[in-house]
């Protein structure tokens, strides 16, 4: 014999889980204390390292600039014409 859950019990369980989730989410929000008397202290700035640009000229007079970055296996080609 297959029994179906009582609809009232299912709704009550659903309401209880929604209430529990709301309380769980509200607790961290209420626990935050913001002090707005002064701005937060900043850490040291991140180190900036700019890769070197290698420039050369091909035999047909086209200038080529290459920037190597080996973090990702990507190739990007940008062609621009003067004039």
C-alpha cells in the first residue's frame, strides 16, 4: 500500500524550512557592525609588472610588436594600417 504524505504536514514542513532559512540569513546581516567614523585602512598596492614589448621590422617594411604572456595559451593578432 502506497501512502501519500499529508498535505498539511508538507506545507507546515515547507513553512518551517523557509522560516529557518530566513533566520539563518538574517543573523549574519544583523551581526555586522559598520564603523563609519573613518575610512578603512588600505593595504599595500599590488605590484604591477608590465611585460616587455619586442619590436622588429620585417623585410617588406611592416613593423611588428610582440608582447609575450605565457599565463594562458592564447594568440591574439591585431593588424592596423596607417592612412
